[in-house]
C-alpha cells in the first residue's frame, strides 16, 4: 500500500508580514492528516526556522511538502546568494542576520541548530545560485493513514 501527498508554497524574500505562513499551513495540514502531536511539533519547529531563513537570508524561494508512505519530506529551495561556509553557519550563535531582521526578532544564530535537532535527517547544499535544505521525518505507523 502506498500513499502520496504534495503541497508547494512560495516564500517571498524580506516579507516579514507573511513570514511563517507556509509553516502554519503545513502544521494545519498535518493536524488534518492526524499526524501525531510530537511529530507535528518537530516538523513545525524545523519548518518555521527554515522558512524564516529563506525570508531573511535569501532572494526568495519555495518549500515542498511530500508525504510518501510514512515518511514526510520538506524541501526548501531558494535562488541565492547561498551560504559561504556551511560548517560555520551550523555553529550555534553564528549569524549574518541584518539589522532589520534582528529588529523583527531573528538572528540568534540558532535556526540551523534547531532544524538539525528536530529533523530525523537533514541535507544542506549551497552555492551562490541557491541553497537546498532537505529534511526527512519518520512518521509513526498510524500517522497520515487518511492519505493511504
Ligand atoms: N537560505 C539561506 N540562504 C543564505 N544564507 C543562509 C540561509 N540559511 C541560513 N543562512 C546563513 O546561515 C546563518 C545561520 O543560520 P541560522 O538559521 O542558524 O541563524 P540565523 O537565521 O542567523 O538566526 P536565527 O535562526 O536564530 O533567527 C545565517 O545567519 C546565514 O548567514
Ligand atoms: Mg535562522
């Protein structure tokens, strides 16, 4: 038995007003699909941090949610300027956040750390043309049975 679910969201750069709206919709969707609360919590934390990164650090991009059988995939893609040094970017407290994003409450340098801690698997690749962040979450066997 296989199941499939897909949703795509556009993420606009510097749009502080709508920042987090894709993640809110993903959370709502997972609740409707009756995904377990502990998993919704982890997905929400990672999704929100990753979405904000696209808003405040990139030229804009998108996120795709896929659920295939009992694995949930999130893929964030943006069109640059990329991350110079991924190892450095992953360090707790490291940030290049602008003044305006700090004023909006971002820039603690903890987003990527929290994403890594929340996701079951994380792959981050980046060059000046863009960044791709792939996250994987393993659902419980009883989760998302509605889409099967
Ligand atoms: N999509 C992206 N495009 C370009 N640079 C990024 C992107 N995501 C992260 N970065 C870089 O990695 C750094 C660390 O990201 P991280 O999310 O950990 O912290 P932050 O966004 O600066 O602050 P916080 O997430 O705590 O609000 C950022 O400051 C930025 O330099
Ligand atoms: Mg961040």
